[in-house]
C-alpha cells in the first residue's frame, strides 16, 4: 500500500493547474510518511519530496486562484 500511495501523492502534488490536487498530494505524502516508519521498504525519500512539492505548489495554487478571483471581481466592479 505504501509505494502506490506515495507515487499517487507525488503525481497529484505535481498537478499544479488542477485546483486541489497539490493539497491532496500533500495529505497523501504526510499519510505515507507516517505509515513509512513501520515499513523498511517504504519510499521515505519520495514521501518527503511529495510533502515539499505539495507545500510549494499548494501555495502557488492558492495565490493563483486568489489572483484570478480578485481580478474577476475587479473586472466586474468596473
């Protein structure tokens, strides 16, 4: 279960243009890292990379979405 979940989280954390995909990838990375403590075969390095990439891309995604919403609202206001 650990390897598939780690790879899924990594792929989701890279999908920056899908609104909540990096956040889901970040959550899966954290779950995988917690479960990796018991499993010596787990991909701990990939789980850490998933968390780091998930945090960075989630912040970028939030700023991008906020900019779109604010720009849209400013355009409507005239």
